[in-house]
């Protein structure tokens, strides 16, 4: 069966990464109202899995098409080595961004991304998860002096990002090493995404285009 592929995210980073698969896709951002970050330790893989699925379900329910696969994704950053912990979330202000980056400087942190593939079933008028998974990457920042952190915050880049940094942006020179999928740190683990699309029945390597259409 030939499927229409939809990304339920307005993130420019996820759009760029999904384009690397080379398969045509559309962008229909989810309107899911994401809850505030938890204030007590939770299952981190469970949290990103839940939010990825909820985002994709909201989009799939509006499209109401059985021949459409909707990709939802959610990424978090944590200082917890255990899978039970607190996500850092997006900084609320400059001081919060400084606190996060200072806490990560010279130490490891972990990035989780949940990916869910959702399809709408016209017979039941419900959405269903057809494939889902999570990816975890360990990242180590170099030691950072305060003036470097402050100059980075001055760029404005940290303010809309989980963990207060963008691995593909000005914070790239902060990353001393990583263990796992680097694309996961950027926001969409491509190896996992490809495997999930295959599990959902899509041969994503066919019909490759130089410039996938972006609609939304």
C-alpha cells in the first residue's frame, strides 16, 4: 500500500532531518496542548513516548485518512543517568538557561526522543499507534567558562530548546563527545524513524525526491 507521509511538527530541525530520508512528506503541525514539565521524577522513555503519540494522534484525527502515516516526535534532555528522572525542559528566562548549561558543562547528560507512527482508522473513527520507539543518547559537554555561556545565551538560541541548547547550532563546539545517535540530539533519530516506517508498512527508500514538499 502506498502511504502519504505527514510530520506532525513545526520544528525546522525535524523537517530538515526527515528530508534526509528523501521520501516526499507534508507538514501538518500538531495542535496538542503539551502539559508542563513534571515536577517529580518520571519514566523518561515513557514521557517522550506518550507525548510523541499524543502529538501525532491529534494531527491524524484531523486528517481522517486511512492511507496516511503521521510521525510524532518529542525530545527531552536530562541530567539523570537513570531512566527515572526529571527533564530539564525549555528555559523560562536567561537565568534558567544559564543554570541548565552550567549544570551540563563538563559533565554528561542524556537526550531522549520518542517517535510514534499513527494512522487513522475510518471504521472506528479512532487513531492507532502502528509503530513506536525511543532513542537515548549520552552527550558530554566540555568545561565552559561563564563568559562563553553568557555569550551563547546572548544569541537567543537556547530559549526555545529543551535543555537550553541546539546541537546543530552555536552550541555545537560545546559537545566534546557523544554515545549514540547524534540525530537524536538534534531532534529526530533517523535510524529509528526509518525502522518504524518499515514496521508500519512503508518502503520509505522508494520515490526519493531532491526537495520533499513541505505543506502546512
